[in-house]
C-alpha cells in the first residue's frame, strides 16, 4: 500500500518537473517567435544604420544603436573598477565586522532599488546638480550606479567559489595577498566574473527607466557622435518612445524592428563574450 | 640544544577565541631531521604545525602567546615579515592542491613570485624540482598540460615539487599521504627520506607505522598538550608516559 503511494507521488513529481521545464522553453520560444517574426521583416541596412525621423515614415535607429553601446561602454568604465574592487574587498580583505556588514547591507539594499528611482536620482544628481544636462555622460553615470551593486555581488560570489586550498597553497609559498589575488584567485574566478559582467551588460543594454530622465529620448543629429554632452537615446529607450509617444506614422514598425534588433544584439553580445571567455579559461587552467 | 635547533618552541599557548587549543608547548627541532607529530584527531598537532609558518594568521579569532624561534628569530615578533617567513618555512597540505594551471606553471609559480623571470632559469628550476620530487619522468612530456590531470599521488608530489622550487629550509607536511593510495604513499615516504639531507621536515601523521618508518624524532600530542617527544625508536619501544604507550599500542585514538 505504502509502496504504490510513493511510486505514484514520484510519477506525479516527475511529470510536474517535466511540464515546468517545457513551459519555460515554450514561453521563451513563443516570445522569441513573436518578436522576431514581427520585427525581422522591418530590419534593413537602412533601418539599422539610418538616422531617425521625427514625423515622417522610414526613420532608422543608427544613432540609438550607437548610443546603446557607447553608454554601456562608458558605464562599465565607471562601474567595473569600483564594483570589482569592492567585491574583492568583501571576499578577501573584510574581516567580519560592523563595517563589512554595513557594506554588504548597503550593496543588498542598492541592488533592490527599482531602476526608475535610480533614474530620478541620476536626474537630480548628474543632470541638475552637476550640470551635465540630459546627456550621454549623465546616462552612463546613472547606469553605472545601477550596475554597481550587482557587480559587487557577482565579484564576491565568484571569488568565494574559488577553493580556499588555492589561497592557502599560494600563501604557503610565500606570496603576498595581492600576488595571490592577481595570479590565482582572479584567473580561477574568471568564468564566474565573465558570466556576471555579461549579465550586467545585457541588462544595461535593455535598460530604459534609468536613461529616460538622464540620457533623454532624442539622439544627436551627427552619427556617430562621441560627444559626452550630446543627448543619448538608446535603442531600448527609442523602443519605448516609439511605442508610446512618437509622431512618426510608422512608429509601430519601428518599435517592432527595434525589439527584434535589441533581442538579437543581446544574444550576439552574450555569445561574443562567452566564447572568448571559455577560451581564456581553458588557457588559464592548462586545457582542462 | 637551543643553539643547534632549527626551530625552538617555548611556552606556546594558542586560543581559538575563548577555546584554548594548545597548552604550554615546548619543543626543539633539529636541522636535517624528520620530526613526526602524532596524536588522535583534534589533539592540536595540525594546529601546532600551522603555528610554525603562521598559517593560523588566516583565521581571525586565533591568539597566540609564547615564542616560536626559527633560526633563533622569534617569528611572532611584530617586525617579522610573514611573506619571507613562509618562503623559508613551506607547507604541504593534506589534500593535494595544485593550482588550475599547467604543471610547468605550478612549479614556476613560486620562483616567478619571488622575481625570477628568465625562461632558462625557470626551466632549470622546474626540472630540478620535479627531479627532486621524483616526478620528472612521469611529467616531462606533459609539462604544458593541466596539473589537474595528474593522479592524486602525482598531484601531491607536484605540490612538494612546487614547494621545493622556492627553496625553503623547513618543510611542514600536514598528513601529506592521508588522501593517497598505498603505492603513492610509499613514494612520498621515500621522497621525504631523501629530502631530509637538505631540509628540516616536520610531518603530521595519523599513521603510526609511517611515523616509525620515516621519522627521527616523534612528538605525541593529546588534548592540546605535548605529552612526550623523543627519539622515534625510543618512543615506540619504551615510551616514558603511560598515555603515549596506550596510544601507540592502539588502546585509544
């Protein structure tokens, strides 16, 4: 009696987990299909590289595409050194103390702040107080604030996942802490770090709420324009703008094309970082 | 005795927070000898070993009183450079812990850290260290392969070679064969016998036959006290303390 019961529940559990797995794949497939089937026909060389048009049909997204990467690049320049540094501090240097607890608590709290709040904060701090106007640099600085806590956590976690025996072995050979971090810890943590940074970057590429009030919804008329103080609408912001308040008659098509482009870019971006990352990791671990 | 000792430990007490793990340990260790530390699990022998190159510093709550002299210098005095201490007093751990790098890079890791950059010099150190650790013949054709591909016994000898490459005076070994099969164990034991010519070796072991086979001096720890230390032969034939006798005849532990 007992036996058949446990066999039945085991069956039910198996079926349930299979269904859950299939549901996830199904939802993902459906979303991708919907976005790509509507968006891919809109994509053309002219659309991808062309300048946007405010009121007439046939505008492109070239400057927005450029701004997406430019702002991402700038924000990583701000946030990577600080985020990784703080992560190393928490994983290696921080003894258990009130101060390190406070740092960790702040990181947790910052990571859970909604991005629109960061956007408004950035608008107050960088746009008004610093007088940087609504610009690429304001957007990048605000975006890096959003990324920072995630980077700290990713770094700390990937360093903690390195076996402590490496740490002991290196110190027992007479190396300093910094030598150990640079030559053993960071290389061993590299796969985790690369994955983490890729996730952060992918999220940043799709971020809108942070950028609407800080980088703006319009892009420079020149293309490509590296000016830090130019308006810096990104592809994701342009998508939001086209879908909500654009005056262009083909706004709907632009939005669909932008969605497909954004999805493709994030996919390509992940692959472009993940594959070289694997190769570096292989070389560092001597091919195993 | 004090003048000839490589390591002299005087009134050493060690605390993990409130808990005292070592009580008033006194021990002198002769150069070019093998000293075995034996005792039941949790008796403090590994903790004692780790005081000798200050690996216990890595644990926040550890506090130490007393003196540990290496070549006559107190390694717990405030002006001791821990990094150069660990270069002189190296350590092999219980579980083989090669870095996830090639065999060559594992051995060259220490020399590189200590400033040797020239390829020819590194090549020579790598070969010499691997030969000393009796691993050269097995490893010479795969120096650029990952060290993680070696067997457990080979990995442990690699770790010993990695340590020899930084040319320490003292080798601390924390149960170096406990994770190895009998043949690998024998190889590591033979190796320690050869290394004694050039190095002072202190080895923690659970295996009493091992202590009897390879060591010159044996020290028996129990509950944080150093109960007895003497010539290995004398210790195993005529122990002077009842507790030592009980332990080595297998009555407890």
